[in-house]
C-alpha cells in the first residue's frame, strides 16, 4: 500500500508539473533574457522587496560574460559600481582560493591586463576570468536571491505579447507558458520583447546627419584598430582576374560615400576559450563541409608577410585564452549577419551554425594548410579548445557574440555627442567609458581592384560619460511599463561604446530599480521621479558621475 501511495503521489506531482508547463506565472517584474543584465536586474528586484521571474531563451545564464568574453572590456573601472562591481568582486574571491588554480600556479599568471592588474587586490576585484567561473557567480546570485528562472523558453514573437492601454499585460513563450507582470524588462541582445511589443527601433547605421555625428554611417578608409588589408591583395579567384569571380565573403556591392547610413551591422564571432596545457586541450578538428577555398584570402594575407595571428590570444587564468578577432581576416565573419536581428529563430540558428562552421574551419585551416607559415602551424599545434569549458557543447561557447542587433528609439537617444562629452546628461543611470568600438561591417573591392574592409572604428571618449535614464525606456505613448537596458536607445556608433558587459550589468540593475519604484508609486516608467531614482541608485553604490 505504501508503494501504491507513493506512486499515486508521484503521478499527481507529474500531472501538476505538466499542467504548470502551459500555465500562468506572475511576478512584479518579468525579465526576458539570460544575459548578465538579466541577472543583475532580477537581483535588484528582489533587493527592492519585489518578486522577479527570469524567462530565458538560454539554458546557461550570463550571456557573453560566461560565454567566452573573460578578458573584460572595462574602460575606466571607476565607473563600474553596484551589482556589476559585485560580480567582479566575487570573481576576485574565487581566484583567491588556491584550489582555483588547476592548470597553473597563481603567481605564474602574471596578473596583467588592460592597463590595470587583472586581479586588483586594493579594490578586491578581478576583471579577467574563465567562462565557468563567471557562470557560477551568476548562478550563485540566482540561488542566493531565490530567483525563479525558466530556461529554454522562447518568446512567441508573432502573438505572444499582449498589450492593453499602452502596457504589456503578459508574454507567452513557444512552450505555452504565460508570464504576467506589472513591469517588464527586455534584457536580450536581440530586443525581441521590445520589438514584439511594438516599440520603435532601428537596425544598422544612421547617416551622420541624423544626430549630427562624425563617426556614424559608412567609414571607408578609417583604420583605427589595424583590422584592414595593409597590402594590395586581389579579391578574385584567379589573382587580378575579375572574370574569375570574387573569393568567398567579398561583397560585389560598391562601397557607399562616408557618413551614409545603411542597414548593415558590425560582425559577430565566438569568443573562444582555448588552452595550451597538454592535458586540457581538445585538438581543432576538421568540420563538416570544410573547404580551404573559404580561407584563400587569409593565405594571401600570410603570403604578404603579415604575422599578427596570435596577437589577440588574450590570456585568462589557468593557461587559457579569450581569443578575439584580430587583423584583416580573422574570427569575425564579416557581412554574414545582416539579417540576424530580424530573422526567425530558425534562421538565427542557421546563422549561428554558419558562424561556428566558419570559425572551426578557420582554426583547422591555420593548423593544417601548407600555405600557412610553418611557424604559425607549429604554434597552433600547441593550442586546442579548453577541455574543461562548455563541456555540454563540445567545448564550444554557447553564446555567439551579438555585438549589435536592434536598438530602441526611445525617450532619449544617446549619440556620440553624449559619449564625447559635447552634450550633458541630466538624468544618468550609469556611466560608460570604453572606446566607441565598431568592428568591421563589410568587405568590398576598392576602385583599384583590391580587397578592403570597412566599418572598423575606435574613437576614445576622453573621459567617462553619463547614460540617460531616457535611453532605457520607450516613448510613453508606445509603452509605459517596459525597460530596455541592453538594446537601449542609442545611435550605432554610441552603442559601440555602451555595449560592454559591465555597462549592461549596471543598466540592468538601474532598470530594475526604476521598475520597482514605478510599481510602488503606481506610475509609468516615464514618470519616475529622477531625484528619488538617483537617491536609490546611489544607495546601491551605482556610479552616476565622476568629477
């Protein structure tokens, strides 16, 4: 009888769970996304005495911060406060434990990076870390604050968002779950909730005249980072023979005049975690459908004498890297992502797979092809994917680096004029300081018949700048209970500076604080008293101004 009773209880629990899978879930604040901003937003909601639910299309939390980008783009670290700084403090605590150093001794690491030490003992922060460490920190936040997370839940972008009288009432996922809230936060890299709610947004580059900018639109001949062809290299299958056709990944479209706007976006790549420890590396394998012709341009670059292949193998702890794009032909899959922001889930999956295959093929080519200099091939033989990272995904990162997708056109648009200090911001909810950084956007044929890249811009602000509250909220007439801290309201080139993971965490927390304040005062997010919001943010150790 006891066994029968137990089975009946288990059957009932299973039935209740099944019913819950297509049921309704309520919270004060519904946060859509699994990024670092989503986690800090949820934590702030709980700290403010409200209930949060994270609805995440991702299984793994943290976005790029736990997806390979461990060599943090920080800029001026004094601008990083609140839960964002708490994240890096917890990373510091992790690496203070001697058991964290499995593949090298702590003192061997060198403690260097980005102008200040990777491990900053004075400020008890660490800015450079392994992917699994970041993910653990995010999961610890979730556990400590008791935040419900519904993973692998994808917004029904066609009919899943219900609005009434200028407010989002609920969002439903493809699995049938419906989430009702008083406030909503879109913390995705793509801005799917924002777009599905009918909020105005843009994709691509604005013409310079739109916001009176210098560095927006097409920027041919601008080579701020060295990611361009420094030698005259033919783009044709048979060198110097246009009739032979263009090599792969070279556009036949003529480059437009500088400052001209378009719908193109900066290139994506995977930030790879690689290892040179013999016991912790997985050799680069030949991917399916591998074709060395796809990398002919790189072979010609090597033949021109270029020798910078290993310049962005940035070392993180335990003899691993955060490997980023570097040079004229590298991990950035230039021009192959234009349709990603608006694409269906199915098409996005294809684009992600195309990027993965391209990058795997690139690694295999540089490791094995006879046209690659022997010293480069020999050095590549010492490297492989880190065996102890991304273990459920064949050691490949879960997250493609979505450097830019949709950008809201909200209550206030941040432009290069704010970033460069030409326009003052009266209602800051965070600060940025990183270079206005756009990766290459297109690869084209010059008038002289050579291949060249376009879109690589890097303009330093000079000093930290303030990010307006108006840039994380929509226009009031469009929606009064949504905040967007990632696909926020900015121009293309300004977003190039804002789009850094520490800033996303800062803005996620600030968005949540504003959402909770709006709930308490029963008002629209656009009507939140900034004086009170500022007081709240400062109490949470956010940095809103630096003298």
